[in-house]
DNA sequence: GACGCATTAGAGAGCGCTCTCTCAACGCCT
DNA sequence: AGGCGTTGAGAGAGCGCTCTCTAATGCGTC
């Protein structure tokens, strides 16, 4: 249990603490002979630097907080975006030698904890993931003065990487129109998220420009909300011939409702989603959707943060949207 | 940027560092008058204790590592278990005042990093998630002497919480037999994982006991592997009338293959999965499966670790399996 | 009124590391 | 040969906090 200290290594190697420190940190001004004897002592003792002590002395932590908006219990318990994005971000951060501290900012309690945690100097930077636009946390954190980026646009003060939500939604709607669909409904995400707003705007803009009436149902990015919204919109407007869901999960829910209602997809109603999650390949029929490159997205976001550490620019990045045509539309 | 220190608070409040420390840490031996003046100073200065300094002095970190076996690129990029389990575990750990350090132990590199990290005294305990049985990391970590638990059985030395994989698989197979199915195939998970082995054993045991021939195809818990395995097993044994997939993702893959092959589910071939992920409610037809309580599972695992911190027992926990009958079998 | 015993505040020695500053050693130039 | 620059090693003062130990104060007891 009694871990060896740097001092013990120094004693064993017969050199000063300073020299050991230099060797550990790879300073160039160290004679090879000293280097060798120190490294041997390190190996023999199984020495590993004490993290907290180093943090205290350097005032760096080499840690980054990954803040995820944890939805209220019951919502999106298995959000595929969560795992894809968190995984990729972790991978990239670890590759850059940063440790990843995962924090859920669902409740007010959680948000307070995050703010406290960041204030405690626990991390060198913050990656925010899919926060709601109304959240005050981003602003609070931004005020602390440490580097912070966001996956998904969210707060004007926070540099971000985002999908082209507007363009993607436009792509989807135009595709439906080209296929001869005329009564096209949309199922939105939670409207306090910018991504939802943009996807809705993309839809309404194209619909208006082409002289079609908008049919809007509210969802919250979960499968069940998609199923419910589909049911409602089907009731309100039985003659509709297409649906654009603001994400694939809701599209999957919509598919189920359509199946239950006896509507054939795409014959009676065309369905198009957004995100291109893996599950979209396995629906019946396979889901036509807008590809959003989760992996690239996470990578770009992490790179933006790492750049900030090195004094890089905080220019937002917009990833292009792409239509993936499968069977459902 | 210059954060106030405890000393600054002491000066402002006109008391000693010790008193401030006592107030911050909620010691009882402090007069209300002093408490008040200190708290006011804390508020006025916006003081937040410096984490590293505290860690150094106390030799505690209040942090727990969540080690996830990151699959090689391409596999299960959106594993629903990952998000459900990681989320719930984080929630519980945060509620207990622990910070969550997420680590991916996919590559050898990652494993080394985890070992190093734990050795550096960065965390007070470790939660391992769905590690492969052949992994040496658990043993390495267990040797460090700090509390460590595993979600899913894995290494004899590590206390765990697990599903009743054996019983669950038995439940599935017996259900198929009861429904009159006779040629029942199974699609396994990666066989270096204990969960896969147990689910396979559960299947083969019941098949043997009831005098039926086992038909086994290898998968790796991904949708695509389920689809591939289904295709293969269909070719080898065109007359089969049921499939037990070792998880829902592979069952979803199998459903697609069956659809493509023109087999009706459940009329021609019954399909049953394992895990009861949310997506199982949205397949066509809805997936019959073995419910494994992800949320309880994560909670129990975290509780086991928290118990260990307080000198509690390290008795493994086995969660009961339950059959959920839907449409596919 | 002196004494002992709680009770509560203050002093200060670490915790293990980094990093500046100092100093020794060793050419090299004039 | 003496002075100077350069390179590399050692000393030690922090980093901000905790926690033990000591001192002071108040109270009850005989």
C-alpha cells in the first residue's frame, strides 16, 4: 500500500529529487548515465508519480470533463448517440493523454455539481454534449475562463461543432417532394434544443418556399414520442403521404405506429429520419435518413478543445449533411 | 483566474485556516458564530476548495474509474447497453458524491493506461464493465489492493453483479419448446465473454436434456454478426423453426436476414433475444426476449462498490432473469 | 477560590511533486 | 593562465489543504 515516492527513487538512484523529476518528465538536460540509473530505480521500486501531488504543483490536471445532459428518467435510456459520441470522444481524449471525467447534467443538482467541479479546478477543459439551449450551465462554465467546447451549437459564447441541421432537413424535405409527396408532416425534437429548432426551420422553410402547408407534431427525440406523435398527426391529417422525423429514433417509433395503423411504408406514407444511426439499417423497411457523422463529429469537437489548449482558434465547425436513401422514402 | 485559497478565506473571516477547514468539512466542534462568519467569507470570495490539494492531504480522491471494454473499431458502435449502464452507474456514483472517470480498455494501450492510472492513485475504486474473460486487466487491478467490482462475472478474484445468464437462456429455450418448436438454433456472443458462454451453456443444456440437437452459429453481439450468423445457419439447416440469439442486437440482425429470406416471423421461424433493450419493442414483429434489468444491474454494481468502501461484504449478486413474451416467439 | 475537565480555536508540520535558483564542472577563447 | 560561457545537478521553497497537537477558555466541583 505504501507507494514509493519520488524521494525514495532519488535515494535509491543516489541522485537528487530534481534529477528524478527531470527524468520522469523527459527533460532534455539530463546526462544519459543519470537517466539510466534513475529509470532502473523507478522500475525496481515500481514507482508511479502521485497524480494529486503533481496536479497541485503544476496547476494542471490533464483531465477533461465530458458533460452530458442526462434526460429525466425514462427518456432515451439507450440513446445511440450517447454511446457513439461518448465513446469516440473518450477515445480521442485518451489518445491525447487526457483523462475523461464523465458528468451528467440532468438535474439542477447535477448542473450544480458540474459547476462546482469545474470551479474546483478538477479539469483543464470541458466538452458539452447535446445540452438544451435554455440551459444556464454553458454560460456559467464559460465564465470560469477555461477552455470549453460544445458538440452541437448551443450557446453563443461557446465554440462548437455541429451538423448542418438546416441543410439536412432541407435535403430530406426536398427528397420527399421530388418523390411526389405533397402532404408531408414533421415530428420535431424537444424545441428547447437548437438542433430541433434548426431541423424544424429547415422543414418549414422548404415547405413554405414550395407552397406547401406545414404539419407539425411535437416529439422529444425518443422512440415512444415518435410513435405518439405519428399517431396524433395521422389522426389530425389522415391524408398525409410522408413524414420527416427529426431523428431516427422517432422515425422508428413512427414506423411502428404506421404498421399498427395498417399504412404501408413507403407506398402509403414515406418516412425519413435524421442521424443515420446503425439501427436505421435494420428497420423494416430500412430507413432513409440524413447521415450525421457521429464519429467525425466527436472527433472534431475534441480536436477543437485540444486546439484551444494550444492557443488555437475557436472557430465553429459545421459538418455537411448527406442524404442516405434506403427503402422508407 | 486567481482563485481564492482557504488562507484567504481565513484572513477575511479573521479566523485560522484550521477553523475554515473545519467549517468546510462540516466538523461539529465549531461555534455557530465562527461558522457564520466563515461561510459569509466563503460566499463573498466565491471560495471552492482546490481538489488536488485536498486529495494530496487526505490521500482520498472521491473518484471512481468506470472501465469499459471498448470494442475494436466497427463493433457495436452504438451498444445500447453501454449507454444504459454507463448512465445509470454515473448517476448512482454521482449521487454518492463520487466523480466518474470513464476509461476505455479496448486496446493494449488502453489497458496499460488504465493500470497506470489506477496505480497513480487517481481513484478510490474501479467498476469494470463487460470485460472479456481473457482480459488480464482485472487481475492486474485486483492486485493493486483497492476496491474493485465488475458488472458481469469475469474474474474469480473480482466481486461482481451478474444476470442469471444460464437460467435466462434456459427460459428462452423452454419457451420455444413449449410453443412446439423443435429445430432451434442459437447465435452466440463472443465466446471469450463469460456471459456468452453461460447463455450458450443454458441453451445446450436444455437442448440436450430434452433430447434435441444443438445448432450453433457464432456471433459477436453486433447486429451485423446476428444477420450473418442467421444467414449461415439458414443455409446449413433450412428446416429450422426457431432461433435463440444471445442478445437482442443479434436478434435484430437475424430478423432482417429472415425477412430478406422470405421467412415469416414467428410463423416460419420464431426468434427470441436476450437483454430486452428498448429497441426490442420496435422491431417488426416485436421481439420476445429475456429481460435483463440493466438499470438495477448498474445500481447493484455501484452499491457493491460503495459497500466495499465501507468495509462491506464482497458477495456476488445474481439478478433473476425473466421472459418477456411479445410477438416474435 | 483553586483545581480539573471539557470544549473549541490556532499553529504548523506534512502530503509528493515541480521548478526556479544556485552552484559546480568543464571546455574555450583571448 | 585567467576569465567567461555553457551545461547539468542539487537545494529548497512553494502548491493548498488536512489534521494532530497545543493553547486558551469556560464551567462545574470540592
